[in-house]
């Protein structure tokens, strides 16, 4: 097994980020939007530990506030996609037959979908807002989880405990949600943790294209994109948001990895 | 097996209909339009000119009729002409595909060449600091935003050291170079994009290989081989590796259809005129024929990929029955 | 001659002998290539359809119009040797040059002009430039090199509209302009002809030996497509580009390295555009002129220029380029007076009755959305600064950035906006009829703020009818003063254009029209060339 300190470091960082995500927008939004025209594009110093941006706003405050948007996008969209994915995958794997074909067909359709367009359409019609991005990402990334759950349920439903439950007269829902899904939850959880990291990277990518969280609300993605415009003149504007994204994604991956390793161990025994 | 295949292919047809109709609808109902994209805020553009353009693009007809017209041509593999410059959509896509394939293909080869040995090494040295180091490096590539890494490397290798060209796939006037010079020029330009792309994809293969190898190494036959007194390298490569390689190769094989996707961010940063750039440009200028062409291509590839995935899972795991 | 004078002339003669060759008067010679880049790809090189900036730039090198603007922004003949304005401005007779040939060798004649005109006014051809030619009553060819254009009424911007590129009748007569292969293999009269067009990558133009002003010295013109701004700056730093526009930050802070000073020359001059805030005049908040004046006074434009442009711009008070003949310098510069702004708002009935920092009137808070489009960092920052300044006087402005296609169709064309932050590209002719005349307020037209002032209407109509620059100047200056008072827009600033050009090019001259006006005369001495020259034909 890998050394334990990586796991605890990752967990510690994620806890800190989660705290920043909740407290940041509440405590630091003033500092994040205060413009100091005397100190535009200032390098890191005592008063501004991470430097300032092109409007003189403190980068540290903006990164802390940005955590809220980025983590929010990551966690909530994953929650949505997990929820939908588990439901669809469970139904598909358990019932099989035409229901399976229809649901997987739907999954295939959505896989080929122009997510970019959907985001454009939703943003323009319903107005701007991080929520619309979240919902769209959530509703277009459940397919992987669904397939995973479906495969698990397929193999699990013929196992002894399931057969026993059926013999005892348990109803479908009870078998599904009482027994099968919890046993399949290991890989799903791993997927969820990894999904958060993917969602954060996705938000950064969307911001690059101008479709992520809209300024002046900071998010790590749009901070990075703004920093790109000043590349060469203000390295801190590109470096620190990138480090924030990278560390969080890395931490999530380490935790996900550890989860997967320990689950794999369990399943071999079970 | 044959029946299963036939059923899947038959089932794919209505699926394609569904995908194309849904995409068509969403695209055309999304706000903005090709006329506005062309007209911009040009005060000289008269209302009549706009109407003319709208008629030309068929925007005055109802959605279902437009879809039927498009479908009629699409089944004959005629995807129409681009709104932007009138060029045939198939020509446009045909020009972008080799570019994207070249970069993604080379990147995949590099990922395999580096990832598989790294994965084996990590598995053999599991738990040690070497293992963590490899994991760390590989995860870095996966966790950092691609354009961040790309810009950093371009700045360093392109500007500071001036070892590598910064953008594009060719130097200027490369047609005038001798074939050998041209090949070298292309190779030189490919170094950064392929390296960045591979770095990002390394994590998946390395970790999967590691996991697969670890699983193989814990199997009984490995213990038996060791008990028989076979040398360690022989145990590793003749026995464990061959079995561990199968799932990895399957995974890689399944990602081949996705090679054609092309990342718009990646291509935008490197100025590579591939599928990603084409899709992005056509989305923002509402070039509907090109968008539909790319989507159909993507849909077909995804369906093929799914079929291969299902076949592969069934082959590998006997518990899954193909119905 | 005195002894001193003889001595002096001998010294001069000797110095010419002994001075190193590079310091002697240099004579231009052919060769080398010029490389520039842009974010977008050209879509259609036909001048009738070239509406995006990439297509327009290349099209101008491939085709000529009858007239063009010289370096001092005066209209001079291009394919026309001269013209007469007759009958009080309703008739223009053009005399065309006789030595012009198309790039395929055929001569250019008035028949080509007539053909181009027919296509411009053909209802089946969706050209964005048709609007200017609607005012023409008829065009008659009087001879192979003379033609007479008759307008329905005097229309001075019409003269400038003849800078439209001319199309060859003999090649396009039987073609459908929208589907013709000519669009990708154009043949014009211009200084360059199309060499190779690699879609998505680059367009290479070759010098035209038969150009009527003389073959350009630079053999090749290369237009590269580089979608990302950060990347094109990196290319500049490796010397891979010969011309690029810089952002204010790059201009001020990133180009003072020895490499840059040795390799490039920086230029800076006011660009032909202005950035403004447009207020929807049908909206109850903005229909009161006192409120608009208060909004004007709350915003410190000098601060915006200093912070977002790093000083590379200037304030403006009207819809013309400061320093040109239509701009009224007497209109006072905008003031920054938040105290007075608050008083005006109070007069107009806005009070903060509940102490939350936001003004209210009739129970409604003064809160609105300011929209702008993606892709322009300076304007985005300007909006954020405006938001902050308005918050200081109790106005709650939300900034929202929208993607361009959506922005135009859903917000501008349908008038579904409260306030916008946009920019206008200024034409060389000051006619702003399409933007401020009350007849242009319909959906899809460009007086989208809904401005209507009969006096301004009258002035704009008159400005179009007069031909003399001084008479038109008087009219436009009056309109300028009224617009500054009525404030349908809050005019923010005119940004500077900041191109850099590689040092090896000679004859680069900054003038009122910028630096590109004499591109055909640029050249590179043999010892400094970077690219292989074309072999002599």
C-alpha cells in the first residue's frame, strides 16, 4: 500500500477546500471584489500574499471565494449524475429486457450529444448562473455510472444473497435498494470521488471557452482563464489558480484511488 | 453471437434517428443563428440581405421539414455545404480528421509505450517510494488543466529555450521543402502537442496496468510458478504480464473511437486545425450543416464503441450474458 | 562658389564614397514575406460578402474599389483616376484608369463596375453592403472607362461606398455568387493574388506583377490563423510574426525586453472605434435624461482608461473619432462628479428609503443588468469598474456576459436589454444615420437604444446631402453637441491600436489612417530577409 501520509495530506487539503467553499463566499466576498487601483497586477507581497489581478483585487481572497463555485459545480453535478446514474443503471441491470434496451439507448443518445450546445442553449434561455452549468453537466455525465451499476447489478443479482432474498418473498424495490445497490456502491463511490475531480476540470475547461461561471463571481476556472490573458506579465495569476485546481483534483484522485484499492481487497475476499 | 450482432445493428438505426433528430432540434432551437453570426453588428446589412440569407439557409421552413430535407441528403452521405464558406461539409470534415487522428494516434502510442512499462514497474515495486513517485507524476498530468501545462511548456521550450516551435503543425512554406525536411519539420512540430496530450492520458493506462498487474501477480498460478523455481523475470513477463495485458488492451481498444473527438481547448492552444477546432468554430457561428456532420460521425463512432465494449465485457467476464 | 562651399560639397561627395552602403539612400528591392496572424479564419474573399474582419483584410489586398482613403483620410481615386460631382450632388461621373488589368490579364473596364453594381443591388444576393447602393437611381456606362452614377437625391456617403471591391464580369457573369468556385480562387485587380488557402491554417498571397501602382516589393503575404491570444504573443516572442496587435498590458509591460526593442517597432494611435454604454431609452429608469446625466457623472472614464487600458486610450464625447473633422472639440470633456449625480437622482425621485445602500423609487430598487459580449477583456473589466462606481451612488448594476450569437439575436435584435456595453467600428465617413436616426429603431436595426430627436434627424439627413467637408463638419458638430447633451449613450473611450511591426520592414509610416496605408511600398533589404523570395518569373 502507498504510504499513509499521502492519504491524510489529501484528506486534509480537501477538508480545507470544503471549508473554504462554504465559508469563503460568505466571509471573503468583500475582499474578493475590492478593487485597489493603486496596486494593479502587484506580485505577491505582505499585504497581498498571492498578488493582485488587473483590477487590483486580492488573488488569495478570490481563490478562497472561487473554491465555492468550483467545488459547488463539482460536488452538486456529481451528486446529480450519481443519483440519475444509479437509478437508471439499477433499473436497467435488474429488470433487463426492453427496459434495459430503452434506458441504455437513452444513455447512448445522450453520449453523442453536443453538450456545448446544450449549455449554450440553457444559459441563454434561462439566464446565466452556475446552476445551469451544474444541471447540464450533471444530466450529461450519468451514463458512465449507469453502465457501471448495470454491470454490477447484472453479476450480483444471481448471487446467493439475492436469490435468498427473493426466495423469502422480498419485493423488487427492497431487493434493489436494500441489497443490490449497496453492494454495488463501492465502485460507484469511487466513481463519484473521481467524478468530482473531472467536474472541476470541466468547469475550468468551460471557463476557458467563456461558458463557465461568469465574472465578476470568481471560480478557479475563470481565474485561470483571466490569468492566461496576462501570461508573462503576472505569473502568479496563472500559477496559483492552477495550483488550486491541480491540488484539489490530485487529492480527490488519491482518495478515490485509496478507496478503490481497499474495496478491491474486500471484494476479493467477498 | 451472430444474432446478437444483427439485433444490435438493427437497434442502432432507430437510435441514430433519435440522436440526429434530437441534435438537430437542439441546435436549431438554441438561441442565435447563422445569419446573426454573419451579419454581426454591421449597420450596412439590410433587412433584405438578412432575409435572403435566412432563405438560403432554409431557416424560414419549419423544423420538421428541415430535418426531413437534411435526412434525405444524409442517408446518401451528402451532408450539404457549410454556411460559412460554402465548402462541402464532407470535405471540411475530411480535412480535419487526419489532423486530429495524427495527434491523438501518436499520443496513444506514446501513452502505451510509456504507460505499460511504468504500470508494471509500479506493480512490482508496489508500496515503495518509487511507486508513489510514479503515481505522483502520472497523476499530475491527469490533474492539472491541460492548457495550463501546455502554456507552461510552450513558454519554456518555445520561447525561453527556443528549442521547439510554438504553434501549428508545419513551418511556413513547408510545401517548398524536400520531403525529408518536411517530415522532420512535422515531427518537430508534433513534439509538444503529442507530449502534452500523452501526459494527460498517461494516468489512466499506468494505473490500470498497475492494478491489472497486481491482480495477476496475486493469482495462484504465479505462486505456483515461483514455487517451481522459475526466475523472477520469467514469472513476470511470461506469465503475469501476458494475463495482465488483456484488460489494458481492451480498455485501449475501446478508446480508439474517441480519438476522433479532438479537444477544442487543446487544438485552440496549439493552433491545430482539427476536429475540435472545427466543431467549436461551427458551434459559435451556428454553421448547422457542419455541426450535424460532426455529430453524425461522433454518434456512429460512439455506437460502434459501445458495441465493442459490450462484446469485450462479455468475452472477459463469463457471468455477463448477452441477451 | 566660396572656398567654404567648395569644401562643403567636396566633403559631401567624399562622405558618400566612404559611408557604409547601408547608410546610403536605400533602394527598394523585391523579396521576403510578411507574416501576420489573427484569431479567426476568413470565410469568403469576395468583397461583396467579406463582412468579417479576416475576410475584409485579405479581400482588400486582392481587390480594389473605385476610390480609397489616403494616409490623411482623404478620399482619392483607386481604380478611378478622378471623378466629377455634378447636378448638386445627384450625379457622379467616374473616369477610370486605363492601365488596370485583372490578375488573369484581361483589362478592367466600366463594364466590370456595372456588373458589380448589378450584383450589389440584386435582391437575390445577400450582401451586407447593399444598403449604401439603394440610394442609386441608375448607373450608365458612357465608355470603356467612363461611367455615370445618378442618385435619387444627393448622398455624400455614397462616394465613399465606391471603395467596394470590383468584381470581374468576364469570370463571374454566369456564376452563382454564393456557390461559385471563384470564392476560393479569386481573381481581382489588387496588389496581391491568392497563392494558397489552407482552411483553418493560413492564407498565402503572392505579389501581383501586373498591379497598376507597380508590383509590391514584398513577395508574399501570409495570414496565419492562431485562435488563442496568449499563443500568438508567444509566437511574437520567437519572431514568428511580423505584425501583431498588442493588448494594453503587453504594450506597456511585456515588450520592453532587449529582444523586443531589437526586433520590433511599436506603434500606437487611436483606433477607429469607440466603446460605449447604451441605455434602453424605452426603459422607465433610463427614459429620464436627468438619470442618464447622473449615470454619466458617476463614471470616471479616466480611471477606466488608466486601469483597463493602462492609459492607451482617450475619452470621447460623441460618435466620431476625436481629431477628425466631424468631431466637435468644443463639447466639454465628461466630468466625474458623484455628488452631483446623487443630487440629480434625488431630483428624479430616487431615494434610499430603507438604508440598504440602493436607491428606490415607487417601491422599485434601482437595479438593472448591464450586458456585454464574451471575448473582450478590456470591456469586461470596464463593466466591472462601472458596476463598482454605480454602486457608490446607490445603483445596483449586474454585469452579465453573453456569447456573441446569442447576444445579437436574443438581446439586441429583440430589444430585450436594459443597458449594453459595446463598441462601434467607425467608418471613415462620419455618417451615423443608421445608428441615431429615428427611422432605424425597428427590431434588427441599429438604433436599438430607441433614440429619437427630430433635430438630430434633420441634421443627419442634411449631413448626407451635403458634399463639402466644411459644410458637413458644421452639421455633424451640431449633432455631436446634441447627442452629448441627450446622452442616449454614455461614451466611454476610444482605445488605441497598438501594432508592432518587425524592424526589417522599411517605409512603415504612421499617419492618420494608421500604418497599413502604404503596405505596397514596404520592403526589406536583401541582407535582412527572413523568408525565401519568389524566384523571378
